[in-house]
C-alpha cells in the first residue's frame, strides 16, 4: 500500500515481528528502575527505536506509543516521558530508510539539542535547590534515551546488516566513524550496566542502614516514652496514695498542699496539679493561684472531665488523650490522674497532673539530623511532632490505607512528600510512635554518588570513541597504503615493486597485500597478451570494416527491395479487396434479375418442361451465389476484417433449422440427419448465430455430399461455458496423410473429389477461420472408407431463454401501401416492381437519390426501398437528407436493397438513417416479410 510518499506492506510475519517488539519494549519499560532518581531510568526505548528503523512510520509510531505507555502510567518527569516517547517517532520520520550517519545525527544530535535544555529547565523548577539532583536527573533521562538509541540501532544493524536498502544511492562510512561509533556504543552499554548496578547496590546499602537505624530508634523511642509516662504516672499515683492513707480531714489540706509542692519540684514537666473531691469540685491546685482563677472563671468543677469520671468509676489511674487545656491554661496537654480512696478503697477524689507535650522535645533532640518523630493517640490525633513534620498537636495525624501492613516507604505522607517510615504501638497508653525520614534527603545523598558515576559513564564512552579511532587507524592505515599502491599501479611497467610494509603486521591485511602483488604479476602478463591480441584485433577490424561496408550496401539494397515488395503486397491486398467488393456488387446485380425472374415465373402456371428449366436456372444461380459468398467470406477472414456479433440465440431452434435445411438432400440419397442435443444444453446462449449456422451448414453440406448411404449425425453438448458440436458421417472418409490438407483454401483430399463431388475447396477453410474467430477450435477424425467426424467447440455463456410462441403470427402487409423504389438498374427495378404489383402494392420508381428525395417531399410514402450505389446522389446521402428534411422524416421506413453484402455495408446503411438492410438477390417473401416487420414496428 502507498500513501503519499511512504509505502508499506502487510504480512503475517511482519505483524508477528511488530507484536514481539511491542511486548519486549513494553515489558522492559514496565520494570522498576534499578535506583531512585528524579530522572527516568528505563530500558525499553531500544525496542521502539528498532521498530522505527525496521518498519514504516504507519507501523512504528503505534509501536512507539505502546512501548512508551508504561512510562506514562508511572510518576516522573513529564518532559522526560515526552522526550523518550518522541525519540523513536522522530527517528521514524527522519531516519527510516536513511543512512547510518543520518540515524545518529537525528537520534543523538537533534534529539539531545532539542530536549536537553527543556529537561534542564523542568528539573530546575523542582530540584533547583540541589544541583546534584538536578543534573543527575537530567543525565539519567538522557542516558535512557541514548541507551535506547544505541541498543535499538545496534539490534537493527545486527539483524539486517549494513547491506540494507536505503534511500541513498550508496552509503559510504569511514572506518574511523564506524569503529568509533561501535566502540563508544559498546563502552557506553557495558559501563552503564556496571554503573547502574553499582548505584543500585549503593542505594540498597544506604536504605538498609537507614532502615536499621530507624528500627533501632523506634524501639528506643518506645522505651523512652513508656518510661517517661510511667515515671510521671507513678508520681501522681504516689501522691494519691499518700492522701489516701488515713489522713484526717483537718490535716488533709496541709498534706495536699505539701504533696502538690513536692510533685511540682520533682516533676517540672507537669504544668499544673489539681485535687478534686468526690463531686468533682476542686479543693486544691498548683500553682495556688490556679484555684482562684478557676473559681472566677466558673470552672471549679471537673466532674465532666474524662480524667475525673473515668477514675471515679474504675478506681484506677487514667492517662488521657491529648486535649486543649481550658481554664487552667491553653496549651495542649495530656492528663494523668489517680484516685484518692477512703479506708474501704472507695474513691473519694482524684489527684491530676497536666503533662506538657513540650516535654517530649528532649527525647526528639536525641535523634540524628533528618530523622523526625511523631506521637499520636488512639484517636489518631497528634500528641507530639518534630518541627520538620510541620504538624501541630491536636491535629489529625496522616492516615495510611495500608495500615498495619505498610511498607517502609510511604507516599502522600506529611506535607504530601514520600517518606521512609517505621511505627510502633505503645500498649500501656494506646499511643503510636512513628519515625520518619524524608526520601528526598536520601535521593539528595544518592544524587551526588549518581552524578559522579554518570560523569564516569560519559568519560568511558569518550574513551571508547578514542579507542575505536585508534583501532580504526591501526586497521585503516595499511588499507589506505594498499589503496594508494593499487591506484599507482601501471601495467606498462614490467618490474614488480613490492607493496610497502610496516613493523606492525595484521595478518589478513598482509595476506591481502601479498595476493595483490601476485595478482599484479598476473595482470602484467595478461596486459602483454592483451597488447598482442589488440594488434591482431586491429588487423581483423580493418578486414571486418571492409566486409561491413560491402554488407551494408547489400542490406540497403535488400531493405529497399523488401519495402517495395511490402508496398506492392499492400497495394495488391487493397486491390484484391476492392476487386472482390466490386465483383460481388456486379455479380449480385444481374443475379438478382435471374433469381427474381425465376421466382416470378414459377408463381405462374408453366408447362412442366419450362417449370423444370426455370427451377434449374434458380438452383444454378443460388449455387453460384453460395460460391460467391464463400469467396467473399474467405477474403474477409484472410484480411482480418471479419467481425463477430455476439447476441442471445435460441440454440436448439438454430440447430433444428440447419438440419431441416439439408434434410431433403439427405432423404433424396436414402438416409436422414439425426440430431442429438444433450440435456445440459441451455435453451439460449450468447453466440454469433450467423457464423455458427454457417459453420454447421458447411459441415452438413460436406457430410451429405460425401455420404451415399448410412447416416449423418449431429451431436451437441455444453459444459464449462463451452458449446461442442460434432457432425459425423458414414461417407468415403479421408486418408490420414490428407487430413492436414483439407483445411487449406482451394484444397480437397483428392483431385478426383472435385471431379466426382464438385466444390470450391473453401468450405472447411472458411469454417476453420470462423471457429478461430469465435475463439474456438475445429478438428477432424476420419478413417478411410468408414466416415469422418468434424468437431468444433466455442466459448458460449448462458443467456436468458427466449420464449417463442408455437404459432408466431407473421405481420401482413396493410392495404393501400405506398412504396417509393430508388434503383438505377432497370432490370432490378423491374423485378422489384413486378413483385410489388403481384400483391397490388402501389410503387413509384426513381433512378437516383436526388430524385428520391424530391419524390419523398412531394408524396406521402409508407416505405422507401433504397439502392446504395446510384448516380448523382447515392442512397446513404439521400437517406440522411430524408431523415433531416423529409416530408415524413420520422415515420417513413427506409429499407436498403443493395448488392453490398458486407457487415460494414449494413452498418453504414443503419448509420445513414435506414431501418433495415436486404442484400441482393432479393427474394419476394423475404422482402415482404421485412416490409411487414418494419411497418408493424411503427
């Protein structure tokens, strides 16, 4: 298929290759990158590059989009994804069927120049604060594109070789360029594999160290926090126990004040202390001013607080969730409370301490830089968070759907970043402590290492290019010296000069040099022999030149003779054709008088001997007409002017009519004609009915002529759109050595045949010519003394059946018919007028076309019988004038009565405006039937 200037073809093999490339490329791009980076590290672009060089853009561009699809399903640089996706697409437009250098220029040059600045700009927007991350991310994406270009191009060259068909006439590549490209590419791919593996291992080591530290630190944090809470809760419990141990009411106040002061001095992490009775009313507080402040604010009852009613209900110490202090301070706090019990152990009040969340900062400060702590309560609210997390107490902590099976690395953590996180529950308080490390910090530390390795990769690639140049120079220098030596080779020098050599030998090149020296010696010998041969050739050329001059003169003379003979032959052919046409016209004209006169005579009652003589004259004239028609047919076949007229024909009626025509002749000899039509023969076929009838008539005529007794059989069958007809007789037969002669013109099997049976010898030649004109074949089988079988088959397609009424009514001539006869020959005019008078038809005669036109303008005629060749004005011109200017130009029927019997004559009459054509001699009934049909069609 071709669209525009790009063509492509489809095959199942091509489709399978495209599918494999898609699967391989998409699979490689779907692999996880070997390390974390702000760039895109992928390995499947090479498959898309291979496709862009192997397939036309109509195939390679969809492959590139499919291969790049996994990149777009993952996070990463948008410009990086676009650049890697567009690399094979650009190559498909500007590198497909192009030279090796063109592919490298477009892939490595144009692509890098266009997309590298855009990549740097994009990364500077996100990683501008860290140059290592910026340039390492750009280089990782660029390296992925170059890796795809190198691997895809190398794969294409490995599969299809350097002998591929390109749009260039001839691709020439220097050894320096080729070796430099392949060495740098190989160094690049090998170094990239080693460096990527090194970076991947380094990152894994870094992550393991961070994970190990975080795991240890979480365990330590859990222990420290648990110990911290337990110590302060123990202090509250101890104070409650002191106040519960048999202190009288009078001494309770002093004991309460003393205990609160002691608690405050030993536990500065508490912001306030409260003591409440069994109704929740505050009785004591620390600092002392806090109680007055609470009473003034109307908040002196804490019965609604969980740290009161939980303790009063359970009689156990209580650790609250984080909440905002009210009345006693506005800082986020955690309340620790314990029951004061009577002698029966029934709670009669509580001791509560409000623990400041800022006290956790001392534990947080023990962490290394970059590691952050988060403590949350059972409701998921923040109790404490390191400043780096930027989370305030009492806010909701991040919730992860993957809990409790989250991986170490989590996305969409605090500040929407990706973090390394480890968490651990604190069973005693239903709290959770989490340890965070910013993944970006890990990538920043990795970027420095990665950037150094990528720069090393570029250096190694440059070294590979240099190595390729050196190797190319080592290999190319001896070749160039040998080329110069070959260029300076002079076959006229007989002394053989040794080719130059160097200290460093490459065996193959040395062998090539030695072989050329040997070839040089052989060439010198050959040139010497060639010199001698040229001298001999020169002498022969002189002789040949003289001979050519003589021969050219003879050829010119022969050519002139042949051209003259050809012109004479063409003139003779034209003269023969014109002669036959004129003879046909001149013979048919008097024959029309003979046959017409006989026919009119036989309509009257004649003496028997006169009637017999008239019939003999009529038959003789008919036979003479048959001979004339045969000569004309053979002339048309021989000149190639015979045309076919394929129309639908009722084949069975045609066969029966031909057999009926010759049945009387057969019955006179004492036998009949047997017609056998196979059931598979259709009722109607598309054939040239006239020519098929003529062939059958010729064969039947011959069969009856040469058969004295026995039978003549006609067998007809149809198969594979072909009609087969055989005419078999039991006559004299033909000798085997005469079979090849019977189809020649004017030939019969034996000279005695003409004496005994008559005939012109044209019947079979005409039949064979007609069969071949119809696209068929005629052949004969015969045995001397037993009979002959002629068989022909022609192509024939099935046509719609023609339905004929059993008693078809032939139109009759109307009364009062008015006829105009245009005929210059008096005899023919008299015959036709007698035929018309015998049926009481009025007729006016004119002797030329001009008079016929005038007569038609003066009178109303129903039919005009028009001769074609007349003086002053011929019948064709007269018909055209009548049809354009006549009195009854649209209704009058014009019938040609002419001695011109060729098909082209009939067509010329119809084109001139005539309605029908009858060739002379004219039969009365045929004429009347034609007139009746034409009038019936008006």
